[in-house]
């Protein structure tokens, strides 16, 4: 009953097979092999236009290098206050841009409020050197609160960015989960809605370690090969990232994996909503359920072997917890089994839980 | 007949199996899983003392973060003029240290000359702020010229570093190849000889992508967890790096893989030395042979399907080539088959080679 | 009637004389002249302990290098939300630290609220690598709202910092104004109250351009000479900064200059408080008056030749303005003449103002 | 008899007067005052085209920000091996560019050899990501060896840079000395000869602290206002830098000051050349004389009160010293008095020198 994170899961079998095939042969290093090139071309197909794509090892690197590629001195990046780049990357964006600043913008359910975004940008008067200068807007799709921006919401935010000619980055660590939730095309969810550069994540959805930085205008990627190499993110055996993506993107595997994860979360959501013992913090739209449980229920579930994180109470007034309640995050994935979900739900329903060895509990705010 | 680089090879079967085992189960993310912890402990056994170890995705990252962990403002790192950090990492050390400078020191056959090292350091008068300040010495074992420092040579250089209290970094991208060449213990080749921090490479010797940053004094590693995370080098599925190392370090597999690579190079070396048509640029001590061939021979071998790089003529007076000669690098690995070696040698010996489709030839200096 | 900023003023005559004396002779460059050394020693007298002091050209450089000297990877600096380093230095701290993050903490009247500070620091769990790590607390004395922390308030904040072993920086751009407001010793307002490193400003209080970075524990300054030089802040004719400080610190000139500035502000404050046409946004404690005026009054004063800035409405709920009101900042200095103050007050009192050519008006938020 | 450096001199009287005038009045801060704007316009006149100019406090800052304004990831800057940015700025360029690398190119008498420059650039194959990428060429006029590039030499080097579309920076810390040595116009020595961005130094030639960063194509300066501010180089009382330049550039004062310095050096050169006891290391073309003296003569001169630096023996084979010889640098300036020159020469000629108190001697390589 592992609901800790989708990156606690292993690797989808088809993806492991692709790695195994590649393991047994030679291939050019540093992204120059045939499979690297083929998968790069595949991204252009997937996104219905010529894109420049760079394989990377981590989503943090993708985010930081995306923003480094639009860097400005004194640059400010506008993103949600609770976004991964703010909360969980140890200042990676600041470091790899040499000092850009993240401006956390508020908004309900993990989504940037467009009016607050405009107001935050407006605090930077054009040419007023003391403040620094706006350099980008960064959205997270799906968001850190498990919600998904609609196409209209994305377009509203990118339009606000365009008012000041700011490029828009999308952190797509859970891109596939959002995509199948919206049931739209990759193009619609990105460049057709005003997104310029994308962190395309595979790791959380069944890959071993496969992330890509995607530029929808290849001209924006002029420095990206050097940015990637200089950051220690050009893998000599890059073709093993390519091989993962090859299988991931073949015959819609990536969408199928995401649909399974989302369906498991939907089952949790539906049942939790029906229980008196739980309520949802935010709408569940992808593969994450944020639930408010009684502390003793949470403890009991953990004793039964469930693994999940307590989640930090959000800073604003959005959600109020009673003293005896916990906000917990339940993440599903391609690897989640339906019977684990049912067992979790049954445990929560039951007044009495079996004694068990204590499962690992990590208190407090832990994110991934 | 791939002699392009050891990172063109695939993955050793036992290592692939370890990945496959891990793929089928859950595990804590971000380096917290049992296998991560077990393999960290294994490094302490291998090195016969408590070490602090950090798994990373690339050797460039390991080198840069090793030096970032001993960073100083205006800091100068002394290394061989032709070292990988100087020639092949796109300024990664400079970037990830926020501006350290690499001082290329000369020395025959890819090894730093101790007198020149002392002289280079001496140009930085203590406290003379205009020059900046020495911050580290970095050795490459085995070197970029395919040679191996003896223990005595390492100790001589680390003693020079100690005169100015400089920490010593070892770039061990081909650590195992050097180790079996010297037939000494990992401890002897590192901390017992004055090395403080090591980039321990697995990727070139049969792993898919597994590098480790090893501190022999854990106190030096205080900031390393943050350095790793901030650089986008803390992998969520870090346990797949750990799994690779688990298999790699089990039952001496790593040494066995390296011995095979070295033996293949030794076979090349021995035969090339005996031919009129070739001579060695530098002694072959590990898994790299640097040979001077006639240009037409090199072209003919490539037509027969051999893949190898031309190598840049070194900057000093060390090696002089005739106009009709090429310096080429032949790299062997765990995956090199003896019959490919024999075929290569036979092709070189034969006056006439079969016509074939042109194999990919990348002219000029290419390193990895 | 210039109330725009204290850095719009010129140079106090005694300080200009000191420059002139120095102009006519030779002296060692780069901070090695006798006057540099003498003034460095003078700082130790002023602060009643041995300090390490570094002359610099700007307060922004002092702040950034102060924080660079306590830098950590993923480091977070806690400061007031409206502090100069957040609002007015174009990301200089982030840049010169290579990516530290500023965490803006709230608090009334420009002063950090100790409880909020503790809560902000507490969000960084020790060793939790994803968040980064706390690295310093930075106070501004006097604050950007024209208020002055009492010794007790400083001690409360530095005690909070000590709970997590964080060094404390004080941005003392208006150090002298705060000091005479409190009527305490420099030692009491700094190290005796838990401050570790100080940006000591002279420029706003009658110098031409003289700032100093002061470490109360010289051991903390080990890298500071290199940090200063590397940042382009070691002036070849550094002795002209030293000469300014020499005169500034002689016979209490600096305190006298600050007292005059404060007295002029006190006169403004007292009269504005008594008028129906104005109210104070925050208490006036030094040489800055933040007043809420009617927009038409502000316009009229400007037509009469008064120069002052509109000030951005603070972000919190602290201060509410009517649609027809402006928040303005009136800054006095050593150069403010009493009759300019009286003329300004008279103009504000009068119902009708003389027509005049339009004086320069810079709308919106402008700080210094 | 101060020949230590031109930055040991004070301030020319007309420049001090300009400061004094400004001291007695108010003026807008941060470069917005009328005199700032007027002097900016004056630079366009001086250079015979519209330039973008930024006042700064130090030459190191000017050099670093010039190169930061043409920054590229993995960027390499080609400059003379002994240039100030390599030898004497504590890694400031590397720091403020976030990791650019300086490639020291050899060349006689402090001047870059064009063939070596082309060869050094050629080592960076276009698009070969491992090496990084060329980003600029930086010339020093006059050079660190006291020599002056002819217009033809400048044009040859800038043409080499143009072959790879590299912008050209000129470090003009001693711009005026070079200019009067060549007797050409500022435009001819810069943009008409292919220079794109200039560090224009006033400090060494009679200013107190006045440096300017000049872009000959204002479009290149788009980010420069933010670069300057972010680096802590936008002075609140910037008008005092402007005032220095105002006097400096008025009625040819700057050229007159430089001519005096050069004439004093020419006198030294002419007499030293005629003596058996001395020889020149390099041609004297501006205000610096590099002389080889007998060590005992150098010691004796210092005992007589002469102050000058020993200079590091250059790294190449250019100049060989006997064991009993010293390479010394004698720098003249606007402040050098003819009778000090004559006394120095007389002392050197005389076999016996008067006993005196030992004057400060700083051994070894010290530069400025």
C-alpha cells in the first residue's frame, strides 16, 4: 500500500525491455546515437511541430535549465507559491541561473491566480533597474495540489505573460497525468496554449529516469546544448534515456500508464468523499489525492502498512485543519494495484485495524 | 570493431539484472531506500574507512561538485592541462563553483609534473588578493592519455598540495582500470596516498549511468547533500544507481570488467608496437591505446568498419606527427570482443582492405 | 525643498576637505595606505572590539558580500519582506552569492516580527535537502519604513536566529540615524545585541561614497578580502574612501550629521501630526517621514518645488489609503535646511499655492 | 620618487574642483542627475557616435561587466596570457559571468599574437559542446607590458575575432596613455578598428575613482543597466563619478594628463637606454617602463626613497634575467614631477648612494 509518491514506483515492463535491448549493443555516446536522434524526432511528431528536445536526468535539472535558457540579469520568475521549484529544489533554479529570483504567486488549489499574477508582474516597472526585471512565468501541470489547469486557464495565464512579453515555462513532471485528465493533445496543452518551453517528465510515470527539456521554438534552444553539458546533464550513455522514451511514447504507453494512475486516484477520491472520516483538500484531477484524515486514522493506516506523506498545511487561508486532523497526500501511479487501493479504503473504514510492525512514517512536509 | 570510447558500450549483464530486479518493486525516492543505504555502506567497506558517498548521474557532475565542495572565492584548481575538466566539460567546474579557475599544468603523458605543479601554485602568494587563491589539486586516474599514476607519483603530487594545505581531488572516471593496472587496493590509490575526494566512475566500466562522489573525510561532505540536490543531481529513483553499484561492487565484478578491458588494450598495444605501421604516443597502461597511424591506414580501417577517434595533437613538444600521420585513440572496455581486436589488427596488417560503405568518421578532437 | 532621498544630498564640508587633503599626495593603492590602515583601526575603537573592516563603494555591495561571506548551498536569508535587499538591489544578493534565496518575512512598520521569523525558519527542517537550508538573518537598522529597532527588539530577533545557529547581518545604510535615535553605543546596537556582520553606511549621511563591511568576529572574514576583490569592489584609490570615513568618524561628526537629519524629520513629523491634512503611515524615528497626504496636496507641494517620492502601498493589511490619498516619503539629511522644512510645512498648510513650473515627479514606487 | 603605480597618485586639481562643486548641491541619485546625463552625452561626442555608457567604480568591474554583457554558457574569452583580467582580478570575470573561462594567448611584449589567437579560437569547433564556445576577445590598450597596439594591430586582431563573430572588448585602464601615444582619435582606436565594448579608465590618469563601460552599439547594452545595478556598481551618488569625467573630458584635460605621464616615462626610457646599468624589457610606449636592473642597484634606489615594484618574470622565453638582475616596473602619471625623475636617474647613475631609512619594499609580483 505505497501511496508515498509516484517516484517510489519501479519501471514499467516495456520500458525495462527497451533498456535491456539497448544494454546489449554499442551506441554513440552523448546523445549522438541513432536512437537518440529517432526519439528526438518522435517528440516533434508528438507535439505536431518541430521542437528542440534535450534529454536530462532529473526534473529539477529540466526546470532549472528551462529557466536558464531565458535568463536575464536581475530576472524574476513568476510561479505558484507552492510550486516545486520554490519548495523542493533546494534553490536549483537560483543556482543554475546564477541568481534569478522566484516570485511565489498565490492562487487556490495550487493554481496561479491570473489577477495576482498580473499584479505581481506589475510591481516590476519596465526599466526600473532597482527591482530587477521579469523574465518568465512558470506553470506546473499538473499542479502540486493535484489539480489540472484547463486549456482556458493555461491560455489566460500565458496571455498575462504575453502582456509583458514573458516566455512561459511548464513544469510537466506529471505531464501525462494532466494530459489524460484533460483529454487533449500534447500540442493543445502546450504551444497551442502559449507555452514556450516544457519540462517533460517520464520518471514519475513509469520510466527509470527520463526527463526532457522541450523548446517549441527551436531558436530559443540555441544555448541549450551548452547549458545541458555545462550543468553535468549530458549523459554519456544518453541513449538509455532515449530508449526509455522510445518505449514510453510508443503505441500510447505513456497515456495508458497515466490513465491507470489517474483511475486509481479517482477510486480513492470517490470513496473518500463518501466517507465521514475524510474530506478532500482540493479536487482530485490526476493521480494525487490530498485528503484530510483524523490523525488516529492516519496512524492506524500506517500501522497496517500504508505509506503516505503528511503534507504541509498551505500558507494561505484556503484550508483549515482541526487539531486532530492531518493533511495527507496519496499518490497513485502506473504501478498501483487496485487491491491495494481497496485494502486502504477498507482499513480506513474499519474501526479496528490489525496490529502490525510500525511502518516508516516521515513526519511533516516532504515533497518530491 | 568499436574502439570509439568505453562509454559507447552497453551494460554488463549482471548490472542489467540488478536494474531489472529493482524495476519490479517500490523503494523510497531520493536516495533513502534500503539499497541506497546498503550500497553507501558498501563503499565504506571497499575503501576501508567510513566515507560519505553521493550517487550522481554523470562524471562531469561528480567532478564539478567535488570541487564545489572545497570552493573558495577567487579559487584556482590545479590540474593537468589536458584533463577532462579542462577540455571536455564545457566549463562545468567553473559554472557549478560560481567561477573557480582551472590552471592547466603541464606534464608528460597526461600526468602532472610535480615541479611544475609546485611552481604553478607558487605563483599564488598567500594572501595576495589580486591573484585569487589556490583551492584544490585535481588528478585524473587513469589519465586522459591512458597512463596510470603510480602510488608514488600520487603521493608526490598530494605532498605538493599539502605544502599549501590544498585538498586533492581524483577524477576516477576510469578508476577501476587504473586500480587493476596498479594492482593495489582502493584505499591505497586514494586516501592512503593523500586523496581527499574522489569522482568514482562506473559508467565507462559497464554501468548504464552510475557515478559517485566519495569523501574520505565525511566532515568535508557537510554541504554535499545540498550541493547535489541544488545541482539537479539527486535522482528521485536514485536506487537504480545504487542497484548498478550493488552489482558492480559485488564479488569483484568491477575489477573483472576492468581487467578484461585492460587485457584487450594490452593485446592491441603489444601487436601495434611490433608493427612498422604504428607507434604508441604514450605507454598503454589501462584500457586506452593512443597510436600514431598512417592516415591512409586509419582511413582504411574505418572503411572496414572500425570506429575510433582522431585525437588532438598535444599542445607541447611531446609528440611530433608527420603530415601523413594521425594520432588515434583506441578504447577497449568490458564489452570488447577478442575477435574484434584480432580483426582490427589483421586489417591493419593487410596491405589491401575490402571496399565497404563508409563508416562514420568524426574528424578532429573529440573526447569523452 | 529636496526630500527625495538622503542620497540626493552632497558631501559634508569636513569630508570634502579630507578628500582634498588626500588628493594632493601619493598613497598606496588597494587599501594598503597608512590612512586605510588607520581608519580600519578606528573602526575597532568605535565598536570597542577588534573588528575586520572592508571599505566598499556601495551599500548593495556591502549587503551582498556580507551574505556571500556566510554563504551555503541552497541557502535562505530571512529578512523583512520590504527590505532593501528584497526590493531595491536587482537581485544583487542572489547574484553575488550564486543563488541564495531571500525569504521575506512580514512584520509591522518595516520590522521583522519575531514569531513570523521563527515560523519562517521552522519551515526548513534540519537536513531536509529539498528545501535548502537557512543561512542568515538580515535586519535593516533603521528600517525601510523609517522605524528603528530597539535594542530589545534586536536581541529578540538575534536570539531567534541563534536557535538555529544562524549568523545575523545588519543592513546599516542609515546606521548613524538609528544610533542617535536610540542614543546607544555602536557596540550595543550590534555585536552586544547579537549582530555578526554589519553593512556600515556613510554615503547617505554626508559621505560621497563610503561604505564598510564590518565583521565583529575577524575569523568570519577569512574570505572577505577575496570576496571584495573578486566582486570588483577593491578600489585602487581606496584611501579616498578611508579619508571620508576618517573625517566622518572624527570628533563625532557622523553623529552630529545624523542628529541634524533626524531633527529635521522630527520637525516634519511633529507638524504633520498636528495637521488635519496629513497622517503618518509609521512612527518617525530617524530621518524619514512616511506620510499620507491628499493627492492634490502632494501635487501642489511638488508644484511649489518640493521633491519627494510616492511610496508603494505596503502589501499587507497594515495601511489602507483612500482613493484620493498618496503615501509619500520625506527624507531629510545633514544637508536639509530648516527653512526648507518650514516652507514645505507652510505650503502644505496654505489652501492655495502659487502657480509654478512643474517640478519633476516620479510616480510610483521608487526606492533607494 | 613614487613609481609604484599610477593609481598611487592623487587627483588632478581640476577634477577635485569638479567634485567640490558637486558636493555643495543636491542632485538625483543613481545616475539620473543632469550631470550624469550630460556626461553620458559627452561620451557620444568624444567617440563620434551614439554610445551607451555606464559609470562604474573600478576597472575590474568594468571588465567583468563588459564580458558579462556578451556572456554565453561555456563561454571562453581570449585574452593575453598576462592580461589584468587573468592575473590581477581574483577571478572577477569568472565570478560575474557565472563561470566564463579566460584563455590566455601568448604574444610578445604583452600583445596578443594574431596567429596564436586564431589557433586558440580554432580549438573550439563550432557546435562541439564539450569544449564550450568562444564568446569574446579582450585586448588591453595599453598593454600590461607598457606597449601600445597600433591601429593596424588592433584591426588584425578584431578581424580574427570577426571570423568567428566574436565581440571584442578593450580593457582601457590606461586608454588615454595609449591614445596620446598613437595620436589618433578615440573613435579610431575603438569602434573604427572593430572594438565593440570598452572599459574606459579615468582613475589611473588623475581621477579619484571613475571608470566607464562604453558600448559602441547601444543595442548590445540592453542588459547593462541591470548588470551594473545587480553587481552593486550603480552608485547612489553616481554624479560624483560623472563630475570627475566632466572635468576629465573638458578641454582635453585627459589627454594633457596622459601626455605628461608619457613624457615622464619617455625621459626615463631614454636615459635608462643610454646606461650600461639598465636595459628595457619591452619598448616603452606609454607611461610604464619595464627595466632590468641589477638587484643591488634596485635595492639602493629603494634606500634612496624610490618606490617601485619588482615584476614577475614573464612565463615564456621572451626575456631572460641573470641571477643578479631584477625586472622592475616604473610607472609615471600626471602627478610625476620631473625632478623626481631626474633624482631617480641620478641615483641610478651614482656609484654610491646615501644611507637612508629602509623604504617599503614589496617583493615579487605585484600588479594593479
